[in-house]
C-alpha cells in the first residue's frame, strides 16, 4: 500500500501557491504556442508542468483509495470460511452479510473527496456467517497511512449469548481550514445478552443495513427459542427415564 501517497491525499489542502504559479506558467506557455512562439511555449509549459507535479502531484486520489479498499476486502468471505472451518452447506440459515465503512473518531485523518464521499485514514469491514448455533464474525481493520495497522478481529458467538443488532448514529465534527464539517455517521452494533457491544463499527448506511438488523434479530430469536426448547426436551426425557427407572425398582 502506498502510504505516503495516501497521506498526501488526506493532508493536502488543495493547490499550493507554487501550484498556482505553475498553472500560470502552463497558461503562458499555451499562449506562446498559440501565437506560434513554439520554443518559448514549450519551455514555459514544461517548467510549469514540472513545478505543478513537484508541489501538487504524487498523491493518491479518491478512486485510488476506493481501489485499495476493494483489494483488501475482496477475499473476506474465503478467508472467513477458512478461519472458522465452515462449509457452504453449514450456511443454510442466512446468506453471509457484509458491513463496511470508514472509521470516524478523533484520531483519524479526514477528507471529503471531490466526489462528495467522506473518507478517513482507517477502514473496517466485517462479514457475518450464520450457522445452526452461532454467528461467526470475520473482521478486517486497516489503515491507509500506517502499514503496521492491519488486523483481523472477530470471533464466534452463540445465539443464546446475543441480544440484538441495531443501527446507532452520531454527529462527526471536524474543522478543516476555516470550515467546520458536520456529518451524520451510522454504526452497526451487535449487542450481547450482557449488554456489551460485541461488534460496533461505522458503516455505509442504507436500507440493506436496516433489513439486515431485522433478519439478524429474527434469527437470534428463532435459534435461541429452538435451543431452549431442545434443552427442555432433553430435561423432560431425563426426568421420564428417572421416573421409569424408579417405578421398575418399586
């Protein structure tokens, strides 16, 4: 990952004064070429281009950042299935569900791209696998500017230990130059029966997230109910056997 170019993306503040000078030289060069002073035109334009790329070039673009995201998360499903030793036939209860997004907190670098997308220097993605008794979460969290920050998180959690999934939101604020940025950020949260957050991460919010929460909560309820019904049946069978054995001994 090109961390230096990525850092320039998050820290650059538009065209520098020398960049403006470079653009002016390019413009002068173009004018000279139009009026057929080709020699001077090439010189001015060449110097201008050199200065522009020296002071303003060498940084990643928003598309570069998105490409890096795609490369990092494209094999999440395969890696997760290997990690938890899952077979396709074990995923019959619900298709795996992926959540992902840039992290927003006080420690990250922030940039609103020319495409209007809000990006930060840390990205996180998670895929949830649903088997008969558990939800398995494979998560990858990485930085665009620090190669050492690239970690795999998550684990396996029994349905009976889960309470619900929900979407939370908060207002992210950051001062960029003279502009105070305020952006509503959404988080996908999976909560345990003890009230602790098992998974809490910023996500690209949409209707699919709301639907996923409904589906996950339905699965938690169904599988938890099935678990305790099975426990009750086993206990009833045990008592029946004990009573039968006691009756035979009388």
